[in-house]
């Protein structure tokens, strides 16, 4: 590829005159895009003028800003200010580059086309405009010379058409993806590509700050006119008649007071509006090129919808926006959403021939009424749009300032999703004597997370989804496009049907989530009663070791005899089948015998955890009306007063009946145990789990975790009041394994768990995720390796995969990690086995697929199946469900609902309140509880995501994140972390680490470092025992302002105060809370750049908008610049000679042009 510059014709000379034949200079802004130092034009113009004045000379062309007619400089329009700020915040972004390209064939006069392009820039001042800071303001300056046209030789004579197109597409994409420096040169790239065989391609890249879509039509029309003139030797390069865009921007500036009066409407309208939607994202936002998917919407269907809109008095824009809102409502479940749309400001006839940026933005807040139909939503959307247009003069940047002055998002602070409708691209490019066709010029970076574009065509309307390819998988977007097409069909056919009743899934996807992914099979004839698993093993192998504790063993036969004795004692105590028997026995063989004895007696066991308050224990005893409490010598005195009879297990075991009592008849639906979980009302709920459900679970587990070595040793780790203890006990006995018992003190010593597992030769471990993580951290810190472990089953909470966990299992090549999921009301519902290679483990372990006999459905708020990739509530059906909550019929009816997907009479679903989504392979991805999705300043935050990133810090052992504060305005995130040994962690370091990886609204406000986390008896983080955080305050406790602590901070504080117009600012005071705005940030950082001679990124400042935070950014920028200088050679570091330096040398009074002078 060969690049040259087209000869430039002099504006005042005949069109045939040309300058030098060609040059090899780069495009005006390409040096900046490659990172080479670029002269700051404004800062050196005065220097150059002064140097020339020493010899009585003047700068040619005055200030270099002399447009042909009209004003030469002026303020930015409000829309341009918004665009300038966005580009300044993300200087490396090409998101707002507008790229176009046309293939041109035929009788083309290349020199005439080049002259026409130059004259196009002379006619329209926008194409010669730069944007520079002038003191504390930003202004647009129209330069004299038009941007140059670059000629590029593309391909050779031997290249094929396909290769040529590929090379062209790559070249266009490269040009479209190069960011502009708005201050250095007009953000315009005009490129003429030469192809073999008298073919050309014209590529045009403009920054959106110069033009809107309307402007592009004007430019195409005028280019055709100017080309005709240039071919015949005419000169049609006059400036566009009438007022200029600068005139319009000035008038808009004069109308500011009137415009700003409308801002209050938007501020009130958007108060507490949600900022994010629960979209099916697969990654964070990025600068990947925007991708597009065509929506398969039939023209006839869209025509029907548009006809419906006209009958209702609604525009096509209103109709299509309503369709988009209906899909977003169904896909995300949101009833309150904000959608961005463009609004043209070309209301005056004089603007119709202007090239410029005449766009405002509306952040439309749409509240979808419950059970709304399309017709009803259409009427509501029409009202919202009418109100928006009535207040349409309010500049969007002013709305942003009023609603979110901190501007946390760099893409858009008020919405994620965009909608725009437009006609066909206007008049096509027509060049006399040539055939022109549009060629894809590259989409550039995504401007929004997700957008729907509706384009009018000769055949109707074309709908296109555009999305950030870094955030969304293409498969997911193609599914969404299909859903939009199906929804459009349904809305056109039944506009009065509630939106929730329209199906989004097609038949194939419905069959997938309803049947194929729920085909869990059935267990191989499990016994109807769960203790029969144990009795079978005891009868077959009575001499095999069943229990071991402190070196003492008990065989299956011995344990069975003790259990029979307990059952006999209970019958003597008048315990009948169906009664509830409380178990308050320390961790010992007697505890296991007590559980088995209760089940043999036909009763259900109710574990009592003596670490719980006496009031809770008394409530449980009262709620269950337990006639008997099984105790030992140590636990009897710890129980609250109760009318129940105390029965010592050791005494019962010593009275073995001469003749065993016949086993009572117990139905499979009889309750096996009752465990209590917290209730939203403050009263614990007793979960009644039947034999059929848990016996099925044991049968599944035997088939799932095979092969099982003879006598496999399983640690009994969980508290008896935690349902995992049931799995530990009965899955061990079902396969003839050995249950290893430990004391309560040993169980609580999570940090010594690895050494304990090794000492006890444990091969299988059920462990909460938090305890597993602490064991992994212990290993990373040099602790022991439990090398006897072969099977580790994690559950109870989200399994977050950290580097420490990967390392643990890398060092345990024979160990396999399994992730089980299920609330207490269903016990285990799904399971997933992680890959053999820990390096392949995702950060969030999936929860897999349903266990045998279970069904899982993900439902939206209206009980409909959600599509793949869309978040839904986990609802569980099948044989694994509890009966419900003891003596709480209302709570049971609310949580256990009829199963609409089963043909079996009486089938139920348990609504878990957990959130999940299907991955493309059918496995489930757990997304936390609905109440774990918190909102901070209107942004939805997943606490687990923040925790995951924090645990990736190389010096953090484990972490926990919670919300502090009740009222929405006061809610703040708090991070707790345990540092690794010899780590040098502090709050500021953790904050900086998270700032670099998370959006600002997800960065915790306070950090607490702990030696270890307090855990509940079930191994989860005990939030009640976490210490209270200390949030940073503007002033010390005595009311004094915290003063800057060094010279750098004092200099930064000076500019804080100067920009804010105040006397002094403390080092910790938040810029935005003391009157700052995003536009004032631009002024502040300009002053900081001049003060310290370093550039500080906007996005870094928003992470910590304080004197201390900005001073830290300055320090890092100075260090980075110093490193860059140290690493560069003398020749490389010199860079191109600056013009003022060259003039200084030439005009040196000493007459020594060779003497180097440096400022």
C-alpha cells in the first residue's frame, strides 16, 4: 500500500493550478494516534508570534483562523460540548467517528475529484474546525486551509477482486478506528484509494462533533455539484450561503437561560431512575468494534404495527420505540427503564442547509405498567415523547449535570440502551460520468451497550441490533433479534394482549429449556425410607467400619444395634410415627445413633444447635411440639425450659431390647427431618423434608460420584442443623463408607482444616465455599496440603474460583471439585463437576444441571420461561421438594406453587428467589439471590462480582462485600479482606486496585482488613460479627478540615479552590459534593496539565474526585513520563523539531542558528 498526498489547489487560483506533486506526510492527526508528541498549537502560537515580532514580522494569516465569510471562532453548541467532553474523557476512543465509503468506477477525473473535496471543505466551515481550550473555556476555531486528501495505492494488477475488497475493508476499518485529537487538526480524514483498472474508493471519516446524519446528505449533494464544476473548470467553492453553524451556536448560547429552565423537568423525571438493565451480558464494556445483527422482522408485520400506530395517532418512531421497550421489558423483567434517543434541533429553515451537529439527546424514562398491552404501552410512550419534546430545549449535558454530576459512566451516565429511527440514507453519492455504490466502512467502537436502529427502505423498515462485541456474544444477540421478530408478530396479531402473555421462545428453544435440559432421569429404585439405605448396608456388611472418632471405631452392626435401642426407648416414651423428636447431642457416635433411632421409630428428627440463642431453641421446641428431646450429659443443662421429656442417648443405648420391636409402617411421604431457616418476618421457618425426597437424593449421589473406593472416608463437617450433614451421613452409609467424626472445636478451626484432613486420611469432603476458600488460602500461604482428598463437594453459597483455589487443586491432581446448588427447601437441586485442569475453571463456577428426579425452570416475574442467556428466578420441581413450612400455610402457599409445566396432578414448584441463567450448553449459571442485587446511586451491583475482583488481588487472601446503610441515598459498599502473610495492604491500595478494574459505582466506599472472617456454625461468613466500617469523611472528628499533606497536594488544592470559586478545599473533600460538575472537571484538569506538565485522564479523576486522589494521579503520571524519558534514546526522545524552537534558532539575536536552545 502506497500513500501520497493529493496536490492541493490554491483557493484563490484557477482550478488547474496545483502545489507540489505529492508529499509523504501522515494525516494531520495520525502522529497523535501513534503516541508521538504533538505540538500544542495554542500554547506555541503566542511564542511564534513573539519570535517573529523580534524581527518586525507578523504571523501570516493572523491567527490562522480566517474562514471565508462569517465568524472565525465561537463557543461550542451544547451538543458539541457533550461530544467534546465524551471524547476528552476517552481520548483513545473512536466511538464517535462517522465513517463512509463509496466504490467509484467509470470515467473519473481524479484531480477534479480532489479539488471538489477541497472546495467542499472550503464551502462548509465545519470541515475546517478544531476545538481548543481558551483560558477556562472551550471554543471552536475555523481554520483557513482545508484538510488534505490522501491518495492510497491499493492492490496490484494481479490482485483479485476478493483480495482487493478484503484489503480495502481492512484499510477503511483502520482509518475509522483511529481516534482524533480535536485540538490539533480538524477531525476529518479524506482518503482516495486507487485500485487497478480505473477504480477508486472514496473514504471519509469525520468526528460526530462536526456533523449529524442530515449533514452527510448535504455533503454528498454538494460534492456532486462541486465535482461537476471542477470537471468543467468552474469554481463553485463559495461558502455556504446564509448563517453559519457558528452563528447558530452563538444564538443557542444566548438562549441558554431559557433552555436551562427546562432542565428541572428532566431532573425530576429522572430522579432515582435505574441506570442499568439486566441484559444478558457476557463481559465488561470495551472498545471492540460495534457488531450488528439484522432483526428477522417481516415487512408485513411491521406495516401492520405502523398502521396501528397511525390509527392511534402515533408516529412510526413512537411505534417502533414501543416495540423495543416491550422487548426490553420482557427480556430484562424491568418495569422501569431509561432508553436514549436522538432529537434533531433543525427546527428553523435556515438550518436545513447547514453542516453541523444539530442533535440533542432524550433520556426517556419508560415505566411499563403491570399487565400492560401493546396498545396501552403505545399510548403511554406517546405521552412520554410528547412531554420530552415539550421540554426538548433542555441540553442533554445540562440534564446529566442535574441528575448525575459525577458522571460515573464514560459511555453514557443515564442509559445503556439506545433507539434511533431514520429514513434511507438520503440522496446517494452521484458523480458525473461514474457509478458509485456504498461500501462498508467499518462500524467503529460501540457508542452504546445495545442499540436498535430502524431504517426506512423502499421495501419497508429494516431493524438492526448494534451492540458492544466485548459485552455480548453474537449467538446471544442473534437470539435477541429472533425474539424481537417473534414479539413483533405477536404484537401485531394481538395488540390488546398483556405483554407478559406473549411467548418469546420459539418451539425449539422452549423444548430445550422445558424438556431436554430437564431430562434428569430417575434413580435406580431407591428405598422409600432413607434409613433403609443404612439398614441394607448393616445387614450386608455388619463388620465394616461405619464411624470413627479420635481413633475409636464403630461397625455398622454396632451402630445399628444402638440405633435400635434408641428407637425402642422412643416407642416406650410414647413417640408415634409422624411425631417430631428433637436431637441435642454433641458430635459423637451417639449423635448418629440418635438420628437413626428417630427414623427407625417412624418419627422425624429436629436438630437443635446449642450455639443458637435459648429463645430460638424454645421456639423450635414449641413449634414442633416435640414430646422427647434426645440429649447427652453435657447438653441437658444448656436447653431452655420445655414440657418435652429429656432422654439420654447413652442410657437408651445401654438398654437394648431383648426382642426388637417390629418396624412401624411409614409412608414415603412421611417427614424425615425438620430444619429451620431464617424467615423474613424474624420467625424461623421449619422446613419439613420427606423421606421420598432425600432417599432420591442419596440414590442420585451414589450414581453421580462413582466409582467409590471401598470404605471411602468422609468427614462429618457440617452442623447437624445444616442439611448438608444429612448428605454426609446417609450418602456415606449407602455405599459402605466410613464417617469420620470430629469435635466441635476441631470443626470451628477452619484454618487447621487441611492438616486435620491429612491426619484423618479424609478422602471426601462436603464444605461450604467460604471454608474451602480459606483452606485454599492457607495452602497458598504455605500451609498443609490435604493430599488424601479425592472428592470435594462445595455448596451453600456461590463458588468463586480464585487463584488460590486453582493452585490447591493443581497441587491435588487426583482431587475433583464439584459444585452443588440447592436451597434447604429442595436440598441439592443441580450439580456441576469442574474440569480436570483448574486453569480452565471460570471465575464463577456454574451450578450445572438438575439432579435425578428434579426439574429446574427459570421463570420471569409472570411465571413464563425465559430464553437462554436471560436472567430468571430458579424454580424447582420434581421429587426433591419439601412439604413446606411447619404450621405456616400462608408462607408455604407463597413459596410452593402449582407446577404449570407438569401433567402430574398435584405437582408443585418451589420458588427459590435465586437468580440464574442458562448458558448455551444448558448448564446453569448462578447469579445470586434477587436481594443480593443491590442498587447504589441507581446502579445495579452484584456483590459477588465485586468480591471476585477483590479476591484476584495478589495480596488478598479472601474477601467479602456487603452493603452498609438502609436508605437508598445512604447505601454504600463495604469490602472486607484478609491479607496474605507479609502483605502490605492498605485501604488506598485496595481502592486503586478496584478502580482499575470496576466501574466507579462498584468501588467500595470503605475497607476493613481482618486476620480471618468470623463464620457461622454452618461455615458461612457471619455478617453480624463483621466489624463496623469507618467511612472517610471530609473533616476530622473535631470538625477541622483535613489539610493537604505535601506540596503536590497543596498545588492541586489551589486549583480545586480556583475552579470552584472557594477559599480552600480539604484533601478529602469530594469535588462533586462541593459544587463541581463534569464540565468544571475539564477546566480543572486543563489547569493541572499546565501546572504539572502532565496529562491526567478524566476517568481516573472520577474514581476519587478529591485533592488526594488527583494528586496521586499526578504523581503516577509524572513517574510514567519519567520512565518513558529514561527508556528512550537521545535520538528517539528528541522527536520532531518544534516550530517555535526552529524559529527561535533562526531568529536568535546572537546570530548562531546552530546553537540549540531549550525552554
